[in-house]
């Protein structure tokens, strides 16, 4: 009986996944509004018919004088990428998995999470010391 319920649940999940995939495929295969069904692009709308106002660049060129009351957004320097937050998250995953399964995974997760957290903090301290 247990195997029957398991099989029925897997069939239900497969059907739900297939229907969801079909809905996504249908949504992204339809042509955008205002475009004919045969795939040709429609005639462009005149400027007076456009819904959005024309976009005019509001960002000054690099090094140009700013308008009164404006300031440059911070940070001007983007920090380098780091993988330590992902390592920390990997460790947390093993901690949670270890809580429900066994002590070895819990210890492995603690070690990985501590290593990830320490190196992440060291990267942050190095970044702010510059």
C-alpha cells in the first residue's frame, strides 16, 4: 500500500511539473502584444503614440561637473568578488543536514561554516582597510 501511494504521488508530481513547464513554454512562445502571429514585426508606432516618455540620460559623464545638490553614488570602487559567503552557506547546509541525520555531517558543516565565516570576515576587514 505504501508503494502504491508513493507511485501515485510521483505521478501527480510529474503531471504537475509537466503542466507547469507547458504553461511557461506557452507564455514565452507567444508573440509580444502588437506583433502579428506570423512573426513579422509590426510597423513602428509614431512617437506621439508611444506610452513612455523618451528617456534622456540623467547620469553625467565621468569626471563632468555635477548639478547643484547632486553627488556621486557610493561606492565608486566595486569590491572584488569572493566565494566565502557561498562556502559559509554550504557549511550551514551541512549543519542542518547533520542535525537530522548524523553527527559526522554536523561536525563537517561546523568546520566548513567556521572556515567560511572566518575568511569572509577577513576579506571584509581587508576591503575596509584599503
